[in-house]
């Protein structure tokens, strides 16, 4: 799915992607993040953080959105630059279970 780059609000400490639940596959998430990286300054958080860790966090949000858990909060994703190790681990584990509609 092709998403408008204006849905990504970038900052030095994080990136907010509106309606991120509409992008479901890992590959589409990676491509979207790459497009955002190309459109912003290199010091922005989206450029400073590893793409795979951002994809894990995004997939964790999508997982909970699909389960109807905190839908108002999981429809969008906030990819923060600095995360505690336990949150990163949690997102990595939850991301593993998100396979609905993913065509990878």
C-alpha cells in the first residue's frame, strides 16, 4: 500500500506516523521508512534509529490494533528515538506474532 509521506511527522526525538495500521507488511513498512528518511534531514530520529527496530515497534502497534486493544492509541505509531531495552525487547517479541495480512 502506498502511503502519503505527509502522514509522517518527524522530529529529533521521534516520528509519529498517522494511520500506520494501514500498512501491514514488513516490506511496505521498510519502504515507507526509507522514503521518509530520504525526505528529512539526517539528524531526525527516523534516520538515527535502525529501520528493523522501528519495524518491530510498528508491527507491535499493528498487532494490538488488530486485536482491538487500545485502538485509539495503536492506530498511529510513535517511533521514539530512545527506548528502554525492555520496550525494544517487548516490541521484538510481539512483532514476531504479527502475521495477519503480512505478505513477506
